[in-house]
C-alpha cells in the first residue's frame, strides 16, 4: 500500500485547527522556520480565483537560497489544492513566516532539472515522499515562491 496516511477527516481537522491557531495568535504560534532535514510552516495568502478575496492556508516549506519551496499536495488527496489553483491564476501572494516576518512573493511551478533537484531535497526531508505522491493521479507540483523586489 502506497504511503499510509491518517483518515481524511483527521487531516482536514488538523489543518483547520492549525489555521485557527495561527490566525488567533496573529502568526505568533503555529509557524516555524525549516531546520536541516526538517520542513517549516508558513502562512500563504493568495487571491481567490473566483471570489477575488484573500485566502490563507498553512503550507510546509524549505528554503532554497532566497526562494521558499512547497508542494501542491492537498494532504496527498487527489484534488489540486485551491491555493495552488489560486496561485496559478494570480501568481502574486503574501507569506507570513515565523517571527512575524511578511514577504511578498510570486509563485511558479518548478520544471525540468530544477524540479528534479527540489524533489530530491524533499526526499531528504520526507523519506515517504514517493509513496505519498504515488497516491495522487497526477504529478505533484513543486511550487517555488520567489520574493518580490517591491511590495504590491
């Protein structure tokens, strides 16, 4: 069996509670920086592709130079995560990092050699990565969040 996961209801409840903790604490709790061999957690705020309203989600990430790297994996469910669909529609977004730092970013999909290199880095962080990814009917996008040079 490819990549054992908790039941879907547990995954969804966990992330819902996690988002509330981050929101209620103003980002002082629930976000953390990556460490060697460990991913961090950031809050990503995209623009809703249908509503035009801000939409926030907590995602795991690591740093690659100035860039932040995440996986568009929706708890390893079949569907693409809404935040990734939003980011494809409007690539400009805001990230909140541990310590209260906020950063404007532009999101894009990693392709080719960059994707291979970043996938290998995720494998070093999560040895079950390939088994989890095998649960999905399509390739899991690696999302690169590049800092914007100017706000807005």
